[in-house]
């Protein structure tokens, strides 16, 4: 595909690859090529015939096939947010040596059933089905991600995100939620293997992203343990993006850009 180092950007639920539009020029200006894709039923991607069949392993396998198709043998970096970060950990553990630098942003570590907490995703899928459209889901997601204050202070970016997120189909939402809700979703046992499978790693999390600033620290330690099996002095950075929520490359853009491109050098 290209002789320049390739950085893959892996998206959150309800966020098509165009959500990265402001980030891409900051990476290409550093001499990096950027590969973006859409989750199933997001943007231009289709969904499987069986909406319940999507898992994080199948998502990782999809990316392996994409890289084969594009003749990309190695990624300079994988930058993943939310389910894109979880997919990155699954991929790095399953396909060691393909990803150089792994950037993990704002992800839970397992499905609600494995965490022993209430399933928030099933009722959202049911609500979207009942409404017959994604509007109410997208509006609720925007509020959870950014909060009213940020949305009121940034109306243009809020409008941009809402419009592109509305490209998520109900089928796409359901099949992606199936992966998140699955009993197979638990990246905690895979984190150390992911560390062994990459050359370096970095964790970022929005300060306002629920309890993730605390829960992701254990995940970071496990990835670091894997890295140290190869390089005894290896360390994995952990940055809390001030005043940001679940998609820190949007509402924490300036801090994100100050940290990530430097890590990719």
C-alpha cells in the first residue's frame, strides 16, 4: 500500500472513521500514512447476516483480513478508542508482531455480564428498535460523551459529530453491541499477551469518563508486564486527559495531539 509507516485508527461505537478528520492531518504531517475503517453497520460498512455473531475476536480478524487485502504486513501503530481499543488489545494478543505501538484510549475491560454489572446496551438496542431510528440513541450518547456544558460551548463540533454518528444503522448498533455484551468479551486475560505482542504502548483516558481513569490502570499494568517480559525496563505511559470524556480525541483534542504524535515518533 505504502512505504511510509501506517497508523490504524480504530473507532468507538457509533463513531464512523470521519470522526478522526481533525486528527489525521496531524499524523500525516509527521510522515505517517493513516488507515481508517468503519465498524460493522457504521458509515459504509455492512453487517453480518447474524447480528449476534459479532465478537471482538471477529472484529480483530476483520482487520487482519483488511491488512492482507491492502498488503500491509505491519502497522507502525494502532490507535483505538473504546471498542476500537479493546479490539486493538485482542488483535495484538492474537497476532503478535504486527502492531508496533499500541495506543489504548477509554475502554472498558469486559462485558457487563463478566463485570457483574447491569447491561446498559441491551435496553439501548431495544429503544432504537422501538423508535425505528437512531436519533434518541445518538443524542443520549453525545450527552454521555461530552456533557451539556461542552456541547453548548462547541456547537459546530457537536453538530458535526451528531450528523456523522447518525450514519450508524440500527443493525450496526445492535451487532456492535453484541460484541460488547458477549460473554466472550474480557480483555483482562489478554492484556499481558498484548504487551508481549507489541513494541510499545500508551494509555489515555478522559478525566470525566466514568470510572475508567481508575479501572484502566490495572489494564495498563498488565500490558506493561507483557512488555517487560521482552524489555525489562519497559514502561507504559498513562495520561488522564483533563476535562475530556469518552472520545478524548474530540473534547480533549489539544491534549491528545500534544501526547500521541510524539509517542508515535
